[in-house]
């Protein structure tokens, strides 16, 4: 099984480069603070900074963060977008945020324990009544290329929905995860649903797949 730290060296260049978090603009006021986990080269963070949000982008890939910083300098107002090389599971972030973005991030955590830990950490970093925005991949066994990959992963004893992603030479880059309906329910639990949709998309390699988009507002509880 691949380790999360593989992402320190992978130059992530998906077939669809950007998934701007448009629903955030419809429900959250400019001036709000945003944490973009796994921000890659900063496109989504810069998108929100350009609409008046104060954004911190975090990624473990130093080369991607350097690109994000250079892009932000050229596009955004000073101080509106900050970028940091860090592993959010270990980084001692003292602040809590109005919004946390997880865009094509949970798919990178093939081990269920690591996936659970990231989701718990995300919820901890949200302020009371804060918002989570997730845009990620759905299990699609009716799509042939997906089903074949899932079956190959299952034959190796991997978590359901896991499959291998290779580079152009056929070497393994990482193990990806597509989400089952119960896993989507787990993501949505504890949030009031503001935006939900599933849609056709393309994987990193350009294969057909499905994704889901979710914006939820954290329900109040005694420990918020």
C-alpha cells in the first residue's frame, strides 16, 4: 500500500486541472477564513482569495507550494492567500476556520484509518457553524475501467474502492480511493447539507468516473 508521503514527490497534473469551490461563494461571506487542505498549486485557494476570502493553503509537496506562492504574488492582494508546506495531521494549527476545503484529497488516503483521521482533523479545525466543502470521487462499478480497477484492488485484499494509479511508464504512483455511499454518508454526518450533487468527470489519467460535491454547515454541539 502506498504511503501518504508519496505526495511529497508526485507532480499532480489531473486531466481536469481545477474544481473551483463555487458553492462557497453562494453561502459564505467574503472576509471569512478558509483552510485549503492538500491545496496543490493553489488554484482553489487563489480563486477564493480573489473573491475576498482569507485563505491558508497547506500541502506536503514543497514544489507545488512554491508554485502556489508565485502564482498568488502575481494574482492576489497581499496577505489574502498564504501557503505552507505541512502535513495537516501533524501541523499544530492553533486557529480554527470558517471553511475547510477538501478537494480531491480524501481520495489520496487509501487506508481507512488515515482517511478517518483526516476527516476528524478537518472537523476539529472548523469553528462552530463552520463549513466543510468536499469535492471527490464516487465508486462507479458500472463504469468498466473503474470496475476492473476495483476488482484488481480487491484481489490484493485492499479496501473496497481502492485501486492503483500508474505513471506513463506503468510504474505505481499511488493507491487512490473512490467513495462508497456509506463513506459519503460519513463525510456528511454532523453537517447540514447546503449543496450536494454528483456528476460525470475524468480521473487524473483521463478515464471516465463520477464525482460528488458537498458543502455542509457544522451542526452546533456542546463541544464545538
